[in-house]
């Protein structure tokens, strides 16, 4: 059962690292005469795929006509100076939505994956400690953890982020958001790890290891941690969409990534203008990307989720 | 443990919880850089700004401020909002009511849609049941942020429904009520869709599990019809996990309503907290924290009490 979440995480890491490399245009590259250009239809001929270039008919109404007499190849490997091809349309500033979506994957998935790694580390450590040491440590970890689990996540994230200076440089934002996510996410991991450790610590192989004089650290990392790996993998796969959504919400509110950084959340906040979005619904493409990440997780983990059903839905 | 003791214990816990959360929000808001006068500082002399800070009680040491706030709390005096120039208690009460309206209607809609659908999909292997189940997984993956954006877009595009706000203003009586009902569907649906899908999934799984139990076979063997067996024996037995999930759904509604309120401009508690945070309106932030935590505690307690009344085994397990 651990294979699915691990494969899913590996794919997400690949997308985060690789997506910007296959983007046809730069994230900030603007095409002046193609503001809110619609997605172009792709045709096939003997030379491969092509599209008809768009010409601006009415700048005020933002209407475009496809020039059926001309053909342009898809932007990958196209000659310099060729007319731009927008597979998912262009946004209000004439930037390619597909390219911004692919570049945004790095920021959105990258932050979520870093926060997930941190959450797993802190959650596993605290869970191991609470489960193995018992007593006061266990009570402290479970009390604080339960309090955090009851709080609606998004309120706390927004409150903590809003308490920091509103304008911060990119590096600081990433670190601050990752720390906030880790501080709020760890109880989900620690709760399960603690329960597994408590059960596992009674087993013969652990008792034997202690009797043979293994150190606490060795017992915890070599004998107790391996029992938690499957649980950790599933939790990791559930945390990533939660954090992707948290980033999207924060950036939508203007509290996430700075304006110039392409991420799925900042793209959504650009699309928040209702009048502009009704005119160019394709600018909501990042919403589809977020939806896809959550959907794939839900479908792949459906049988192994148990009470976690609510975890994803409450993250909204 | 009796039900009364259970309720009293939960209420006391809820009170402590609300106090802790409110104090923490106050602390967070107070430690944030800048205060309510920062935004207007450029238009004021140093003396005017100092006077305004004194008026808002911001010139006192942190502990004095906290003490005064606690004393005020016993009289339901939560201070004055610098952003809205009104007493915080009035403002928070008003907005909390709007949020409650949104949340209750959404929960009712979600239950009326999700539970019957789950009852059906859990007991059937037909293509339609599978299609509903698959659609439910898809809707479950549509968090309130996305469903709200999508519904606002649809509403704006078709012009069938208003895309935001709660009332059009300038109306009263029956016209006001009709106008309110006209503004409800977009935010309610945005909030209710993921909840309905969650309920459908849980009910479906519980129903399928109940059908596998021996008493269902026994009932069929006694000659009861399939319909009657499902209604009288299987469904009631499947309700325990469904009722259990309501406690969790309360948290989902709180998170969800915040996002939905911001996207659809619904004047609720979530939007108020967001505005207050950005304006560094500390007393309003603390008031929202207190009201939010108190309603969260009340809602989860209510969910648990209903659950415990219907399934008394819970009391024994906890006692």
C-alpha cells in the first residue's frame, strides 16, 4: 500500500522540477497584441501540428480572428520571430497561460513539497518521542496537537501570515510560509506515529533490542520508525494537496507569493476580477491544476484513507 | 457518565478553548508590526497620532491592555473597532449571524443531498450508483476556494444569480427576504458541494458495510423485502459513522466559509477577521477570534451531544 503514495510524490517532485523546462515561453514574456487571446485550436498536417495565428481585430473588445491562410508550428522548436501560439490562451497582460502554469508548478508544488518534508520530519520526531517516552511528553504532544487539529487551518494560516509584514522578499516568504505550514501540519503526522509506536514498542523485536542494550535513538530509528513508513507515505501524499491549496488561498488573498512570482495562487488572484474572468475564462487554468492535484490524490488513496476523508476537504 | 455531565464538561472545555484562542489572536495581532494608526500616520501630526493611540488604548503596556480586555470581556465589552468606528461586540454579533446563516443553510443542503445519495450508492451496484460515486470523488476534490470561484464565474457569465454580496440594499420586509434568498445560492452551493460529497462517501461506505452484516441476511431470510430490510435494518445501523463525521464537518465549514465569504463578498465573520487583520485593528481581531472560537466550541459540542444522544455507547467509552 505504500507504493501508490510514493509514486505520486515522485511524480509531483518531477513536475515541480521539470515543468518550467518544458514551458514554451518565459513566465513574464508579454505579447502586446495578444491580451486575453483565446486558446488556439491545434490542427494536423503532413509537417506535424500547427495553429492559425491570431490577429487583433478590436483592441477595446479584445476580439481576435484566426488567420486561416497562415500556419504557425507549435512554440517548441519554433523559429524566432514566429507568431506566438497560445495553447491555453493568454492573460490580461498578454502572457501565455500555459507557460505561467508550468512555471507556477515550481513555486506551488515546491513550497508544498518542502513544507511536507518538514511536517513529516517534525511530526515523526514528536510522534516517536511521545509514543516511546510516554508520560509527560506524550500528554504535552497530544494536548497541543489536539488543540491545533481542532482549529480551522486556513484561519490560523491567514492570521499568522497577516501578522508578519505584508510585503516581504521572496526568500523570506517561502521560509515563513513553510514554517507556518509545518507548525500547523505536524499533529496530523504525530497522532498516527504515536499510536503505531505505542503498539510496536510492545513487540518482541523491540523488547529484545532493548534487552540487548540498544540505545534509545537506535530503538526509535531502527525498530520503531520502519513500522511507521507506510503511514508516513500516505500522510505525505495527503499533505501535499493540502499545502498546495493553502498556498493558492493565501496568494489569492495577496498574502502568499509576491506579485511577480508565477504560482498557481498568484495566477488565481490575477483572475479574481470577475469581469475579466468572464471574458477570458481560460485564465482560471491554475484552478484546474490545483483541482487535478487534489483529485489524483483522492483517487489514488481512496481505499487507504479511512478517517482522512475529512482531512482534505477541511483544508479548504 | 451521564449526558448532563458530558455536556457540562464539554461546555467548560469550550469556554477555556475560546479564551485561549482569543488571547492568542490578541497576542498575534498585537505583536504584528504596525498598529491601527500606521495607515493614516502620514496625514497626522505626531501629537494627533499619539492622541489616537491613547484613545484606542494602544499606548498602554501589553499586560495592562490584556487585563483591561479580560475585564471588558466579562461585560461583553470587546472594545471599539478603529476600522469601522463601532463597538466590536455589535459588529461581531452581526457578522457572526450572517456566517451562521450561510453555514446552517449549507449544512442542511449538504445533508439533504449527500445522505440520500450515499444511501443509494452504498446499496447499489448499478452504473448510475458508480457514476454518482465517481462524481462525488471529483466534487470532493473541488475545495471551496475553487467551487466558489467557479460558481461566481458561472453566475456572472449567465447573469442568473448575483455573483457576490448578501443583499442589494434599500429593501425591507418581504422584498428584503426575497433578495437575501436570491443572493444565497452561490455561496451556499460553493460551501455545500464538498460537504455533500463527503457525506455521500461516508454514508455510502457505512451502508455497504452494514449490508454485509449478518442481521441483514437474517432479515431477508425472514422474508422481508429488500427495500424494507434496507430502510428498517441496514440504514439505521449505518448512521453512526455518518453522525460522527458531523463533528469534523464543523471544522470544514469554518475553513470553507472563510474562503467562500472572501470570494463572494459575503459579509461574515471570516471576511471581517481578514479586513481587521490587514487594518491592524487589534480589538476587532481579538473579538473575531473570541466569537469564532466560541461558535466552533458550541458547534462541535452540539454535534457531539447529538451523536451521543443517538449512540449512547459513546458516553460509556469516554466515561
